[in-house]
C-alpha cells in the first residue's frame, strides 16, 4: 500500500476507535514523509 492509501485506512480506524488512533496516524504520516524525502 502506498502512503495515501495507508492514511485513508488509518483515518477510518481513527473514526472507529474514537480518537485513540491519532498517534498511529501521526506516525504513519511521518513515515510517509520520510519515504518521499528519500
């Protein structure tokens, strides 16, 4: 999965768990940024 798909997936998890997914969402975004920078 690419970063954008993963972000959408995590966003849906964030909605389901009432906000506890926010930390993992931030971590995923950071990882995506690192990959794009190379």
